[in-house]
C-alpha cells in the first residue's frame, strides 16, 4: 500500500460518517483535529463542495475557500 493510500485510509477510518453529508474526502477535509500528525497531509476534495454540505458543517463559502488555500 502506498503512503498516500495509507494516510487516506487512516483519515477515512477516523472521520468518515456514511450518514453525514459529503463524500469521505469532503468530510476528511473538514477535520478539526489539527494536532493530528496527519492533518496537514489529509485528503482534499476532488470536486467542489456543495453549499448545502458547507452549511451542514457550519462553514461559509469564504471560510471554505480559505481552507482550500491553506
């Protein structure tokens, strides 16, 4: 298994909730565990995140754009 796949799998196991909105990548992107050593290496969404998903997580569009850049 590649390092990328190992990190993705660990983050998915830790964060993903199949009953919550968003793909696993979107949910991992919203992870708030900034002290986790994998946080800076977490998966990023491949496609734009729908506004309905952003609202569900309490994130506004500007905040989402800031997260994507940083």
